[in-house]
C-alpha cells in the first residue's frame, strides 16, 4: 500500500522467513512444488506466522515469506519482471497495479474465479476491485482496504457552537474558520499541503473526471475550483501553512487542541487511543463533507500471482485463502487493517463498532488514486505547484494550466 497523509509504514530490513505449520523452516522432505514464495511489503511478513500455520494445515503448502521494504519494492519488482524470475505471490500496492499489469508481470485470474468463489469481485468494495482490473481482466484480489474520513474533537466543536461535524464543503470552511479564530496559533483543520492525493480527491468531489479520452483535466473548472478551495484554508488561517513540528498528542490532545480536525485513515484510531487516552469520549469520526459527492481516496494492498511462476494453481489457492471473510477478519485483529470483503462489516465485532461503520460507509464509494503509472510522478509534482499557490498570490488558473501541460507530457510518455 502506498503512503497517504500521515500514514507511515514501518520499514524493515529485508528478511526471509520460512513459515511452516509448526512455525519453523520447511523440512527437507517438503517438495518444492509445495512451497510458495511470497513477497510481502513493509512489516507485513512479521504478522504471517498464524496465517502460515493455518494455511499449511489446510492445504499442505508451506509459505516462504520475504519482507520487502516499501522503499525498495518498486525497483525489486522491476528487476523481477526484467529477469522473469521472482516470487510466486506478490503483495501489490494498489497504485502499482496498472504499471505491472501492463508489464505482464501479473497473472490474470479470471479463469480461476468459478473454481475459487472467494475471488469473485462482487465480494469486495467496488473501489478496491477497480485497482485490480485493467482492459477487461482481473490481475489480483483486494487484501485490505483503507480510506480517509474526518477526525474531529466533539467537545471543541460543541464549545464553538457546532453539535455535529460539517457535512458539506461550505460547512467545513465555516467550522474551520471559526475554530481557527479561537486565538493565536490555533487552527481549525489540518490540511497537509504536502499530501499528494488530497487535490485529486477534492477535485473528484467537485465533479472532475480527472482524465477523459487520455486528456488530463487538471486545468478545468472542477479541478481548479478544488485547488482554490484548498488554498482558502491557508489564506484565511484555518489551516497552518507549514509543518508545526507537533505530534498528535500536542495537536489533537489537551483541553484546547491546536488542530481539532484532520483527515486521515483507520490507522489513526489506535494511535489516538494509545497516545492520547485523555481524549476518550471527546473525539469521533465522520464521513467526508460533500460537494457534488464525498468520494474519498481508497488505498490498500492486493494479492497478485507473478505471471512467470510455475506454481499458478497453488498461488491462486493462497489468494482464495486470504480472501475468505474469516481470514480477513483475523488479519484485521492482528494488524488493525480494514477487510476488503464487504460482508465483514456484518460481523458482530464490527457491526456494533460505530467508528468502523463510518469507515465502512466511506469505503462504499471510495475510489483508488488515478490508475495510471504516471500518477505518482505528477501527484508529487503538484506539491511544488501548490506551494507556489498557497505561499503567494500566484494566478491559480495559470499555475494549473502549466501543471496540466507538464502532467500531460508525463502521462503521454508512460501510456
């Protein structure tokens, strides 16, 4: 999964873990056909012991899991594609799926869906499925999903005269401004200017298609208006224009939080509960405020089969196993990652969880970042463009005309 907002993965040194049913390395009697090589990104491999034990009991297949640091993963995948030598199964960041499916690195799994019903795309959130399907073929299954919602201090909003979270763009601007007017060095909303997906998410909320017929629409009214909306929070003091160097305890905690609202993902739930226990009962989450819609960004990770493996059947068995609702719920308990299977929301442990249900509601319409290999590059370039905008009186339309022209050249070169 890729990083968004304040989302950080733990980056580990590359390590190989051979995980068998007894928790030790595979025995010499294991035939090679009954060993699956799995590349897992970040710290995911450290969580695999229980999965590996149960998977071997059920299938007789041993998992050989290699932890790949996210920072090295893309280059390592490119090397595997070039050499046609890699793992049997790959954990894929959702934003990389387009690039590597086009490179023919991933196995289309459509022919296996009837045999393995857990792979049926209808079982997953629609946005998560979009990140696995290209040119009419399915190149993986969603493993876990995440999206953005609005976190807010209920007591601070109530003190300012707001009994409910903002539900529209206008309400968000109004609440943020009033909270920012509480005093010097106090703000309403943390709108991180270096978060590369935010403008694209807001543009979609304002009705932008982002791209149509291979023409980028970043300088058209819906996108430009979204940038103007973002800029207004910095210009009127509702959001800080620079990193304040504060941790969550300092910004969101206390009786008078410096920044009582922010947009982030499910990983922040546990962080708040463990680092700021004093705010228990004083915060909540809400679906994002709406303009034309309130579409949020969908991130997460998928499982794909390496196209050059000679163990395709066993690899697909692993995908089927990981897509089972029971196993997705177990993974959530281990890692706090949200299941990508929609029926997990009906499990009692989640059905009664009001915070989770907000994420579930947001996930129903969330969409992945633009599914093009060039997205990472021009989304990072936007950070520089936007810095010129919010730190000066730059003409936004002209800035976006220039940004769109540069982005189109990148897009065309990578089609």
